[in-house]
């Protein structure tokens, strides 16, 4: 069984268990169900309960938990009882668990790499504890400077091989994201890494904002990466003084019906998750609830236009 089938089956099993209003698809040719999710990365100033309540009230189908130090779901902050309570809370609110976010750059020295391996294992343990029958995907970026690809790619490949062995032990997919500000910033970089690692447990997260305003279209990037895409983040960019700046999804010109349709036509079955960039959340007048409501209003109508179901 390939990784896509495994991942899809786990996601559907998870959402069936934790979100009764989501209807699981059946088989490889199932309806292209893509639950609309929100990353709590953009709600750090709220309590975890308030953030979950807000997402449910606004209408999101699922959430992504942020695991970085100081965030709600940092593994060391969640003991056995807290993890059980979180599972119950998600079930009560009918929120699926779309994924887990970490920030584990691979370009550091040997000690940093060992520390990140420890954090990776803690994150995968949390994934298993929160959804034993189908752990959510763990998503991260790889770091490095935008011009460092040639210098770092071999290190990335070798260290991802170590990650793959850990991920296989926990039967949880780790999805790495091409990022316009990192060394792995183009589709061909990501495809080279996938070819080198050759593991069903190391796959890709897709976020078109990292390709927007470059020589890269939605259609071309989705098609190129489709067989490895296991998670999707959404936000937009605007060109401000010729520099790409992240904004809320829907505020920067991304064609979301086209994006959803391209993903569906290329076989993606999984969550579409709003990510509020730190460039947005760090602004003085940032309101996490207003941002979540605006992103929902901007993007939710695209599902009907694309004829892609959320449940």
C-alpha cells in the first residue's frame, strides 16, 4: 500500500472518529473531500480552549495544532490527562485534527540536529496519543538561506533519512514544506529530496503563497508535486515595494477555486488549512478572531465554486 493511500485512509478514519459531520470517502476514486481547517499558529494569544471554541463557532471543520516552544500544544506542556482532555474537546466540538505544526530546521550543527530529532520524536508521540487510530500529519519547514540549496541539499537528504526511520516507527507522515525564504524553495528542490529519501513517511506540504509572484503557477506546481502532497496550507502574498509580503488568504489574489480544483483533479484528498503568517500576527493591531473570521469568509465560498466538498 502506498503512502498516499495510507495517509488518506488515516485522515478519513480520524475525521470519522472525531468529527461526526464529516463523511468518509471510499477508495482511491472517492469524492475529493477537503475539510477546511485553521492553524492555531495564528491564535497564540488565546487560550487553547478559546481558540478551539472560536474555530468551531466560525465554522471550520478541523484545526492544526502548533507544537513549537511557547505554543498551546508544545508536547512537554501536555501530560497524559491534558492529551485525553484535548481529544475529548475536539470530539465535543466536532473538530477534526488536520495536522500538527513544528519548526525543525535541518541546517544546524550536529547538536542542534540531535535536539531536533528529540523534538521530532516528542511530536510524533503526541500525534499518536491524540489520534491512536490514525495520527495526523506533522508539518515543518527545513530552514537554510534562500541561496543555500546547493550547499545544504545533501545534508537535508541525509538528515531526512534519519527522520524517515523515526517517522516509520510511529507510522506517522512528516510533511516538509517548500518555503520561499528557505533553501528548499522551488518544486524541483522538493522533488529531488523526495527522490533521494524515497520514504513514504517523508512527504510534502504544499503552500502556493511560497510560489506566488514567481515564475510558478498553481496548475504547474500542483501537477509537479501532486504525488507527494499530503497537507496544504493557504495564505496569500502581495508585492509591496517589489517584495513579497504574506497576507491573509483571499487578500492577495490567489484563485482559490482554481487551487481547490487543481488539487482535486490531481488526486489530493485532505485538509486545506489556513496559516496566518507571523508577518500578519506580529502586527500591532492584529486580532486573531477577526483574522480567522476574515479568512473563512474569503475562502469558504471557493468550495462551491470549485465543486469540491468539505465533508
